[in-house]
C-alpha cells in the first residue's frame, strides 16, 4: 500500500428495496504512506448530526484523492447516495469483485477448503454436468466458492470469522426495529468495526494473488486502472439500483395471487395436447399432480442415449434434463411434448418467486414506491456478464411477464438491444470478411446458407425458412462451442425432426469452410489460452487457466467483449444524464418522459454505437457498425403500434411491452393481470 491513500469503509443499513437505504452506522479507517490511521465509527441511526459529520468527512477524502476500499461497493455506494454524495465521482476498489475475478477458473482459490454457509468444507472441480447423476452431485461437493466477506477472509487470510455473531447482528439490523437496533448499538458498532479490520489485509492478499497469476509481468502495469474501472461500474450499478424499474403494482399483485390458476391452466393444456400420455393427473379443487411414471414411460420412447439420471438411476425429470434435448426458449411447438415440458418447468420456476409465501419472493425487491430494486449480480459470469437473481428480475422470467413493467403516468421505458452483437464481434475480431458480409446482409443465417450452397445466392427468406432456421441453429450452436454431438441435439429440438451426428458434422464443416478465417482465429485463441494460462477481456477482466471445458472457453471472448461494451455504454448514458434503470444481456433500458422521448432515445442509441466501437483500433472502427433494435412503451402512447427510427436504432412503440416471441402466451395469460380484490397482508 506504499504511497497510496486509501479509505477502508463499511456501512450497516436496512431497507435496501427503497430508493435510499436507512443508514444505521458506518466505520472507516484511512491509510497514507503505509500508516494505518485509527478507525472512526459513526452512529447514523436517527442522528442527523452524525450523518452531516460523516458526509463532511467523506467529501474531504474525495477532494484529497482517496480511494475508497470496500467489500461490495454497490451497497456502499448506495449509502453514499443516501448521504447525498454522488458515488460516480469517487474512486473505489471493490474487494468483492476482485475476489470474483481472482476465483474465475483459478482452482487454487475456487476449490479445496472453503467457508460455505459458515462451515468449512472441502470442494473439488466438477465433472461434466451431463456425465453426472444426481447422486454424483450429492456425493461429491462441487460447490463453487461463495463470495461474501467471511468466505474471502477464510480463503485469502486463513482466518475464520464468527458467522453466527455476524448473522445474528445482521438480522437485528435488517429487521428495521428501531428499539431493537438502539438496544444493540454496541454490538452493531463492534460488528461494523470488525469487518473494517480485515479490508487492508484482504487488499494486500488480492494484490499478491494477481502478482502470482500474472507472474510479475507487464499486465500488472494496468491493474490499478482496471480495478478502479470495476469499482466505478459498481458505483454506476448503485445508481441503477437506486432508480429501480417500474411495475404495474396492482396488476402484479393480481398476477401474484393467480399463480395456482396459471399452473393449473398450463397443466390442463398439456394434457389436452397429449391425451394418450397425460403427464398430469387431475385432482380435486382445480389441481393436478405430475405423473412421473407416465412421463418416464414417454422418455423411454425417445431416441436420445444419455438422458440425465437420478440417484436411483431413473430418468431425471429436472428442467436441465429436458433442456439438454429440448432447448426451447420462447416458441414451444404444440406437437412436441419435450418442448411443452420445458415450457411448464420454466414457467413453474419463474412463478415460484411471485408467491407471497416464498422464502425468496419477488416482493422482497419491491419498494414502497412500487419500483423494483433487484440484485444485479455484476461480473457474476465467467465472461464478466451480469447475473441478476431471477427472483426479483422480471426480465429474466418468461418473456410474456415483461408486460408487468409499466412506466408511471407521463413516463416511458425504452430498451435497446445490440443486434446479433456476438456474430459481428466474431467477424471483426477475427477479420473474417465473409462473416462481415453476412452481418451486413441483414440476415447472417440466410447468408451462411447461401455460402454453403443450400440456398441460391438470390434466394429470399420467405422461400427457405426451414433451411435458414437450420443454419441459424448451427451458427448459434457453434458460437457457443458446440460439437456435432451438442449440435445434433439442438437441431433435433429446434427443427422438430431427427438430425443425426453425421448431418450435424456436415453443417459444422460448412460453417468452418465458409468462415475459415474465424475458425483459425478461434483455434488460435484456444491455444493461446492454454499457453498463457489466462484470457483477458478488453475491460481488464480475467478468466484464469483452469477452465478445462473447451466449449466454455470458446464462449468467453465474444460474450465477454460484449459485456465490456455494455458497461462502457452504461457509463456514457449516465454521463449524458439518462436514467438507466437496468441492463439485460445485450440490452440497456432507460426511463424518460413519454411526451419528449426523442432526444433520450436518440442519445441512448448514440451511446451504444459509440461504446461498440470504443475497444477497436482506428482501422476497424469504421467497420464496427452494429445494428440496434428494441421497444419503447408507455400507457400514454396511442393504441396503434408504430415502428420508429432513431439513428441506427429501430424501435417498436407500443402501449404495453409485449415481447413478439411470446405474444401467444401473453394473450393467453393477460387476464391474470386484471386487478381484483385481495388482502393487502397477503402481498
């Protein structure tokens, strides 16, 4: 820490689902020129004087150029907002995100002795998930590391924190019981101060691990800037979380009460579609039970060799088991029972969180202002993509449920998506001209079919829909590292006919022949990963060298590059004053005035276009012309849908957000959104 000015800081608070959390206490300690200063604690609970003192203290540190160091900066930055301090103007190191990065396929930290749920456990790297039975999963501990402060302290420092005391004290804080909080003031301050004590040691331990992994090489020169960049995005995420996204509160309450009826309806529908099998047995009071026997009898008729097994060697009925061979997401053919079971199991999973009695409920993220503030899970994936918790994230649930996102009167929500982003990235990064031409054609999948000789060069999509779909599935499958085995299963599910491994291999060969430059680039990238023992994204995120899954490795460069672009675009949009409310994969959502949306939407499109070009060299930037599409919706708009263009962005304007892929299901279930009489205490 030589020569650095750090402030190690930690807040205690509750009411995180509100725009600003209720602050209870804050502990901080500073260091300058290797001298750790004596810590200071502030009791903020119902104490305006202490809040003002803390605000003044933090502002002084900001002016003097201190770096604020915390475990999970997003939470601390939301506390800055509660104090009236703009966290985006601060410098942060997020030790939580750095630990996430350091454990990303670094088996030294990922496995072995871990602190999991407060207990020391031995873990090991997992086998291929499709080779495991459910008994294997229980017999061997393949748990990934937890990333809380206690787990990180145990693994990095060899110190075991008293998690029972932490959990007990934290429960008192989040209870929001003012009298109980005041009664336990001494314990809360001790708890707060104890966390601060570990932060300087953790910072040093994480830096040492980076030095070990990078072998004291030149990449260490940019590490500080990369850590600050991650800390900055955590602060920007705090702003997004604070904003929250809007829902139709009454409609969502009605929907939540209707969960049993929705499940009954889909079970009944599947029975009617497949009367000879009838996977569900009717019971009284409009309920069904799932007939595992009849479902397994049907599974035995399938041509698939390696169906996932349970611990008793029976065919598994899990969503994973069905999705291996029936990987449908939005369109579920009515003549395909596998697709319908994926539909049912996915819907059941998505509905679980809406029940008011659920342990982790959607309603846990809904503030008193009717806005949802979920956990965004930034840098949660190996590719640095965000992984929000689906419980409170409407946009990760069945697509037709997104219509519950309803902007308030006078407001509109706009979501813009990078169009076929990873395909264009593959073309630009590899320098494959055929791929670039395919993207520029407007339909890369039909273009591939033409290059492969399956469609005439002057052929049109309407005349070759099935062949186009086949080459679309091939392109998407190969981009995720599929071999002929996985592609055979995917094509069989997507096309509704048996596609054997030989046919799948011929398609792989046609893809690789059409895009030879990309194929060589991807092979070289895999070899480079094995040689260097790491893969680095343009934003500075690392995947370390212990990933033995070739398909998983192949997925990181393009998806990770896209995640770097996304974070850059969010920063540009926020700096322009746009109200960014969430991100989803390759899309950014903002809220704006419904009567003056033009400038906001145009500005977002410009930010996304600029961000896409940002990481490319000057000679590539002119070619990096990405398409943008999306939706704009508000109850203030006319009923008639309209297609609007804002620069490169093409948007559908509508009153209610209806995802085109799920229009049929929306029409089927929308009646459950109608507000009805209910007991407020139940929601």
